[in-house]
C-alpha cells in the first residue's frame, strides 16, 4: 500500500462532509452534525479558517485531519490544533493514523509552531492508548469550557451597545 497526502481543495467539500459524518457516527454524535457543504465551503475555502489533509492509500482517500492554527501566549508562537482525525475502519491498524500525526508534526515544524494539540473523548480508550503510544500527554489539570448556540447569542446580546 502506497500512502500519500494531499491538502483538500474546494472540490473536495462533499468528501470532507462524508468524513465528518463518519467520524460523528463513530463518536455516537451524528445527530449533532449541522455542517453542510455550503458552510464548509465558506469557512474552509472562502474564509480559510481551517485546513484539511487527506491520507490516500493507493490514491484513494482513506483518512482525514481537519486542523487550524491556535496561539500560545506562553510560547509566543502559533501551534496547530487538530479538530478532527478519522481513518476509515477498514484501513485502521495499518499505520495510517500514525502517519497522519507524523505529517501534521512535519507541517507544525515547517511552520515554526510550538505544539500540536487536540481533544479526545474520555470513553475513547483505543484512541487514548494510541496517542500515548506516540508520546502524547493528557492535560488532566485543565477543563474545557464552551459557550455555544443560544448561550453564545445571549452572551453576545448582553455586550452589544455597551
């Protein structure tokens, strides 16, 4: 199997959405996906707020990673935040996930980034074991907070015209 990589192009929007839905199904969160091809086109290709990297086995897209830059004030430089990584089930166990991480590490180094980070669901022990096998450390002393949807709207409304 020959493994190669390529960055997504606008014409890949439907394929990106397929990977997102496959990941959501795996994470038992398919009902939470509201992304559409139109939204992905806008935010990935028009606004350029994130990037997608495909892993190809013998020329066929079998995995993807969606990532964007964040910034560490302590390091004084950007990092890469990996939002999603997914390898099709029939291609797991063949080193593709690890190869994607190696590629992302190379991209981070090329761009002068200080770190590569991501979240993982607590129940996803196979992924946790995989990440730890590569030397990743969990940030157990940190808690993720989120404001979204109607609560985000309410927060924004409370600050307008002040």
